């Protein structure tokens, strides 16, 4: 794989998994600043409802507590590195309070990554439910 550098598929896989783990930690900690640093400027989150939320709005909701993530437990995590757009697919049990609704959801997160300088950042996440 050649992205204009000598980064290997294994190196990319490790980098995007580290980003994903850091996102989960920041979400549960309610640390919007740390979370924002892991996301591309034009990042969007598509919720399980289909609502497409821009980065700034999501971070504001995390910061205000309108979206509070209590825990995220991975059930299965995989990485696909097809060319220059790696994708992490994670099935989680996510306990959260989202806009006043509290529950634990079986969420599948499909996170597409993009290279920003030497770092890999999340370009977008699509959340859906799984069984």
C-alpha cells in the first residue's frame, strides 16, 4: 500500500484502532476537546435515527451533557484497509443518555478514516443497531 509514504497496512490498522479507542475513552470521559482532536474538520456522525450531525454540534452536545456516554463495551471490532480510506467497524453495547433518553444500545459504528498530515482522523461515523 502506498499513500505517498511507506506506511504499511498493519501500521494504518494500528493507527485507526488507536484513534477508535481514544474516541471511546473521550466519549465516556465527556472530553469534547480530546474527542474533537480525533476527528476531521468536516466530520459528521449519522445517528441510528438517520440524523446527520455535524462535528461542532456533536461536540457541543457532549460538552453540555446533552449526550452523555456512560460506557462502551466492544463486542467485535474489525478494520478494513482498502486503499486510502480505512474503515473500522465496531459492534458495541453503548450505555448513554442521549437528549434525555437513557439506555444501553447495541450499536454498530462504521468509522471511515482519512489521513491528516501524518495522523489518521475519523472522517465520518455511521451508527446503526445490530442484533
